[in-house]
C-alpha cells in the first residue's frame, strides 16, 4: 500500500475553534485528486462542482472480480442529550487509518436532512478536527439526492389522489379507454408497465380489445380505499403545520377531501429503498412494488399498479450514485442515503459500502456508521442491511463517553439552558461504573453477531484517568476485543491512531462469522420477540390494531420480511427515561406498518415524529451569505 | 470570427423521427468542449456531470470591460392549441447562426418545470432537429435550481406559520428573550439580520437590553394577520389536491388551523427573483424584502422580518449560476430560471443573458425567448426585464405558423382527439389573410419598443406558397424589418439560415433605441391602462378588491414598480375565445397582487391556475429506465 497522495496533516489549535472555522481553514483538494487516489478514472465519476463527485454504479461491474476490504460498522451506547460523537469518531477513525496508518480507507456516511440544518440541530459533518468538507455542501443540497426523493415521493402521492378522483368520475369503459388511448394508427395498446398489473391480476391477454368487461373493470379500477392510504407527501423542511392537513378542498376536486400529512423527506420509503437497493434493476423493482395502501377488497396497491414505478426510477437514476467527498485530512468519504433510524433502518447505502469495499481492496478499510445506539443502528445494520447486501463486517465499534455513561449510571437529567450538574464535570468513578451496564449490554449484543467489538471512548477534557480505566475494564469484562481512548475531536486522525490500530487488529484476527439475530422464515411476532429479548424485554404486548396489521401483512404474503423496530433511541426499552440496562419489561407494540418496496415490516413502539418543527429562534437567524466572497456564514 | 470547434452538422432524415429518437441519435460533446469554445476556463464553471456545467457569476466581473453582443428576443403571435414552435425556432435560429453562419451565438432558455413532464405536456427542449440535449437532463432535475427554489420557498412558509404559533403562546419578554438568547458569556445579542428589522422600525439601539418594553414588543411581535398571508407553499409536481388545503390540524398545533395551498414551484416569487436578479448581493436584498403578508396594522411583513432572508440566499447561492448545455448542432445554450408567464414575467434570467452577451462579444448573438405571445412575453421582456437589466435588444423575432394564423382568421376550434378541420390541412389564403391582423398588431406593438422586428414563419409540410406569401406581405405591410420562412424542425440550423441572415441584418442596421411602454413614476392604474391599450382595450374596470389592493400597495410605497399582467395568453383580450385582434373591450381587473422582492405588481385579469393536475393517463405511464443501459425511455 502506497501512501495516499492527497493526505493532509492538520495543524491543530487549542482550544478547538468552532466547526465552521476549522472547516473553512482548510482548502479542500479538488475531488478529482481524491478520486485518483482511489484509482477512479474520470469515466467512473461525474463531477458536481470542484469538491463533490458522484461515483457511478458501473464501477461495481468493473471491479466485480476484485476482493473486498475490511468492513467496520460504528455504533454507540444508548444516546443521551450530552452527545456521544459517533459521526465524529467515524470520521476521526478514518483520518487515523488513512493519514497516519497508511491504509486505504473509505468512510461511508449518511446524507443529512437539510430541514434540521435551519432548525435546531445544525449540520452533521462531524466536529472539531474530524469533519467532512466542505461542510456547507455536505449539509445543504449535496448532489440533489434528497430533492430527487422528494420529487419521486410526491409524484406518487399526486398519482394516488388523482387516480381515486378519476375513478370516481368515469365509467369502467371510459376509464379503460383513457388508460389505453389509441395510437396514431387508431389501435389501443397497453404500455409496458401495464403488463405488471395484468400479470398480478392473472390476465395473460396482450391486446386491450380482448379483455372481457369484467377484466376491464379489474384492470382499470384500483378501488383504493382512502382510509387505507399510508403514503404521505414529504418535504425537506421542518414544517410542523404540515403534520396533519386536509387536501382536496379546491372546487375542482368536487369535495373529495382527505386527511393526510407531510413527513420530512428522509422519512420517505424511497429513501429506505435508496439505502437498501443493490442495482438500478433492483431499485426499479423495489420502487414499483412499494405499497401505498389497500384496495377496498384488501389487496395491496403498488406504485406499479398506478403506472408510475418507471417514472420514479427515472427521477432516482442519478441519486443511486453515491457522492464522493473528503475529510479534513483528505481521506475519501462516500455520502449516500440517510433513512430514518426508527421508522426505517438508519444506515447509509448498500451501494456506497459495496463500491467502497471494492475501491479500498483487500487490506483496506471501509468504516460505515449506523444510526442511534447499537440496539437500533447496529441491530438493523446486521439484520436488515447485511441481509440484503450479503456483506459481512469484521469489526463493530461502539462509541461511548464518560458523561453519557454517568447519565446511564444515574446522573441527573440535562436541561437545555441550565448548567451541567457537577457530576458530569468532576470525577465520579462509581457513577461511570454504574453506567457501564449500558455499554456492556451493547457489547454483548453486538458480539453475538459474530464480530469483534472495539470500544472507543471519545474523551472530553474533564474526563479523568480513573474514569477511563473503569470504562476500559468494564468493556473488556463484557467481552470487547479492545477498548481505547481517542481524542480525534481535538487532534484529528492523530487522536484516533490507537483506535485505528485496535480496529485493524480486530479485523485481521479472523474468526468472525456473521450470525443474524433471527431467521426470516419465522412469524412476524417471533421476529419481534427475538429483537425485544435483545432489548432486555421479558415479553411483548400487542394492541388490537397491531394484531390486525400483523394478520393483514401475513395474509398479504409479507411475513418473510425482516423487522425494523421503531423505538425510542434513548433507552433499551420503550421508555426514554429508562437509562442503563433495563430488563424484565413488557415491550408494547402500538401498531405495525410496512415498507414493502424497501423490504421491512416496522412495528411502532410508541409514537414517532416524522416531521420536526422550528423553534422560536431557528438556526437560520445566523445563516447568511457573504455576498462579496460567496461564502456561507453562520452554519453550525 | 473563427468557426466554432464543437459545431456538428446534422444528417437529417425524412419524415422527422420522434424528438427523443433524434436527441438520442447524437452523442453530445463533453460540456467542457462547449465551454472552451466560449473561452471559458475551468475556473469559470462547475461541471455537473458530463453534459451540464454551471457558469459562475464571477465571469461577469472578469468580462466587465468587454463589449456585449447583439441581443435578440423571440416572441410569438397569440398562441393556439396548434402550437407555434417558439422554442424550436429559438433553438433553430441559433443552430443557423452558429453552425452555418459562423457567428458566435448563445441561446438563453428557461428551465422547464419538472411537474408537467410527467403530466400532459412532456418536455420543453425544442423539437425535431432543433433541440437542446441531453433532453432528459434538460427536462428533469437539471442542476437542481428548481429544487433549491422549492426548499427556500417552503422554509419561508414554515417560518411564517411557526412564528405566528410561537407569538401566540409567549409573552413579549419570553419571545424577545428566545429571539435573542444569551451567548456563552451570558450576554444577549442581536443577530445581524435583526438589524434590518430594527432599522425598519426606526430603532437605532444595538444592545437587546437597551430596548424599552414598547420596543421589545414592536421588535418581537410581527403580528402577522393570517388572512393577509399571500405566501403559499410550492412543489414541482402536478398535484391538484394541494390547490386548497387546511394546515395545522395536528394536536401539537393547538387548533391553529389555516386554509392555504400549494403552487407549482415555478410559480414561486423566488423563481421570479432568480430571473430578475443581477448579482448575489442584489439577490440577497430581493429575497429579504419579499412580502409574505401584512401585520394586523397593515404593514408589509418581509422574509427579513422573519429572520430568514440570509438562509434563503444560502439555499439559492448555486442556483444563481446559469447552466450551460448544447443544441443538437453543438452550439451553446444557457438554461436558467423559468418564471410563470402570467403571474410572473415569463422570461429566462437576466444573469444568463448578461453572461451570454459578454461571452459572445461584439458581432456575436444572444437569442433569448419570452413566454407566451408578444403581448405578454415581449411586453414583459421590455418593460420589466430590460428595465432591471438595463440591456437593450436590437431585434425581436415574432414566430408564426400558417395554421395558427388560420385559427386567428376564424378557423374552427381544435378539439383534442378529433381530426383537424380541412381548412388547416389545405390551402385557404383568405383565412390566413384574415388571421394576419393578429400578427400585425404584435408587429406594431413590438416595433414601438424601438427594435427591428423579424417575422419567422415556422413552416409545416401542408403550408402552400400562396399562404406563405400572404403572411410575408402582411408582415411587411405592418412594418416588419423582414419576414422569412424557416424549416429548422425538419432541417436543423440549415432550415433557419434565411432567418439567421435576416436577424443579423436587423441587428446591424442601427437605429434602435429602446422605448418603454410606460414610465415607472406614474400611478399603478395609469401603468395598467397603458398596457391594456396595447392589447386593444378601450378601458379598464377594477373590482372593489382590486381598488383596495391598489390603494394598499400605493400606501405601502410600492407604486413605483413595473406591472406584470396576469392575463390569458390565448387572446389579446381577457377572453381566450377572442382570436385575431379584438379591440374596444373593457379589460376587467379582478384583483391585484405583488411580488415585492422580484419587483413587480401583478394585476389578475381572470383566474390563473398555479397548480396543474394529472390526467387519467399521465405521460408517466410511458416513462421508464432501461436499467441495462441507464437510458431514459418514453420521455416526450
């Protein structure tokens, strides 16, 4: 392995400046330099300005016979309001591997939603000296993938309401004749996509005029039950007033009003499809089989039934190519997809990971982040993402901080605007030790997948040696392969060299064999119960609605899908206040939904908000453009 | 002038194949080749894939001292359902100038809305052998400008409802304290954008703690009157069910429901701002001063009052750079902005035209298209766009077809799905002659701006020599500089060489001096009446609502803006059925609205639909991706 040409060593300053100031202090390499380091030729990628490029899926075909690199997933302990620095650690680890340990490395990150950038949250490009740059391009439009998702999602939504409307105003024959208009020669024809519906209906005829009146009716009338529609519109803006709306109130819509709502774009099933697909052909099929609701007879109605699966694929054809960017130290990053981590599986895309594994090659490293704590993110990484990708990780990192462990050990609640309790700022070994039950359960659960677990303690300046030793001891006792302290926020890759070495050893030690938590061919309930057990639950209870939905999905033939639990990220249990490692609780399943195109059933444990709001003083008050330089200011 | 390197001569086939087949039969040049022909160095543009590049606004600064080329605007006769081929003629003329007449040339086109591509309309890249390629990229996401507009428009919409909500639940003091939170040192500060509101309120204090309770209230409470809100949400999808909706029905919104609706994205005022702005700094100001409604006291409330003008500019910072593409014959095209042609001014952007005029240089040609007929598109080009750009056209082209003139002469209505009346397919000179009153009035009106008028007769195979002679005679009699027949649809640039020669002569004949139709410093009503007169109206009548709005805008200090009439494009009058050149009618003004940031008042003559719908069988039934080749199929 030769040293990467584009590596840049940082000169760090203490105290650590603001993220945007660090990001702006570095002139990024032209992205074609980063691409060249990965042996990508210009026909392998499309430039999007100077610092972003879309790597084309065709790279996968060309490198089909190459071997994969090592595959590392980064998860965390149960999150707290104090923040654990999972993205920052993911970036820091890669900066260490690439810029200090001379390994080929690729970081695979999720694309953040643009909405929250203007609300409370700010950006998501890492922090301190471990960031993806340019951070404004990372946090804003990027290469338009989320915009493509919004467009596709909403085209499908428009198709649903319009179809119901047109069905309600036309006879079977008029409807059929409009769906199959005569061509210039006066002959009616089915368009290609219509053969998908004909096949589903068991009609093998190929000419419209051959259909019986009964078949005409079956083909032309989807008879969508408005109350069964689960497909909502989306927007990549924090717009709480769209959570629940009534549409169709215009006079032309003739009273066909309906209550529905908007989610934020990253909650769209199309985002989950993008993250789980493996090829253009696979994406076409997944988009076409997305279920938007049921017919009045209880049959699932798909995007292809509405004739729109092809158009959705056209809208998404560039979005399937991951975006290449770089870290502060010039190591390469693939940014791609960013599905919700509760109603979806919260992992970046399979195609990005696949491309990355080929590009780094054997002895190289791909580090990918899973959303939320390991109970959610890593679990879904293993049981959903790896199941569809057929990829096998060698190592899982679990990120922890002393502060967060103190909270799991019984530390006081953190209230925004109030000073931190002194326990978080001063040594308190017993509190840390008590909190390690949370870390330990994540280690045990993760190790059960057959991977080596490395614990990364993301150090804050107030952490003491005794506290850190307590964590390392607890981690090793729980079966971790290794546990190391890192300071990449303050020092960049140099601060994560020990972590990089530990991850290398964990990957090369052999003996890893991915074991799923559950097989697919058991019942939906048995799968839910297997996951609940990993949370520490002693049982599961279902509402009547959940029972009904499970029965429906089973009847519709969807019971073979993996399960994607929509549970709070703040606890192993359904109760966000249960810190540490709760056990013996009964996990309540309120409802059960499905993303059939993406390919999972998602039980709702509690209520998930899928559209954030803006606070009284949103971040946007600080954001502006320096019109003299064209630089973004005030982005955090 | 040396011959352009990237010029490609077409081999044409008869009969003319489908647009998509012609577009796919040509391998486009890499866009860097097209850029090189324009003497653009790689630091002047950002690539977006292989066939699109954003030309950076900084080019304008660098070329400040260069002279402009000739400036040609393409308008049309009053449109009919038969189509006149204005875009096709614009492209064909440029192919002639660039590929056959050896002139430097740049075509400036509007970006089409993506929504209608999946509805009825299909694409908008020209047609036959006069097209912009790749046509799928032109018609779909392009470089994301419309997506940026959607995001910015909807961020502002979310800010409005959320602000009303937060004001309704908080005391003056709590609201103020939240708006000016303490920094790390515990000190409250105004953010930069807040000084814009303070200035508007006449408050010169710079420290939050210095404000009196009265000033705190004035500053923190926008007191937006929900009934006055004119800002709507947008989406680039034909979604008729969003035309009228009720928002805020979620339990968290505590009953703060409101009736509103979505427009298609290109109807956003932000699109009009993009089209009329001249620099980043100018765009920042225009976005900030967009008025979203009034306070309860009747004061206009702006995006900057909401603190969001800077964030909108950040979202739009890349959208301000026009997108470079190419025609079938390899001549360069700038695609930029696509505002509605009724509620907005329907012209492509000022910055694209400015960059283009510098890039072609003296003796070069910039051809830009104006929406709808010359009564609307060319009128707004002159009185709104040229007023803001300070650019002066030398020549205006008016596109006509024999068929459309026959309809203006009294030909039967055209009904979709029924065969054309034989009058349209066979020689009928009297009908053509009768229809020429429409052409003549457009010529007279356009000539009054002080430009030379060239009439382009876009020839169909059924047109006869006698019919064409009738048009040419009528055109010359009405004062046209020249009138020529063109066949660019069938022959590409070769078919528009005569037109190219005529346009060259018109531009170089001297003697042009732009005269506006009205000065800005007369009353809103006087301006409306000047325009109405050019339509042939003998007077104007205003509803009570229109009177009220005119009074309000005058009182608010906006009466100095130019006027943008929102009138049907299908007639000089307000009645779409009035073909030819109606006169003596009273033009009814139903309502008057304003786009203060874009910079115009728009009187509504009738009702304008700002959200199209989908038909029973939308175009999307034919659209799919060939997943083996990655090519789009079925796009028309």
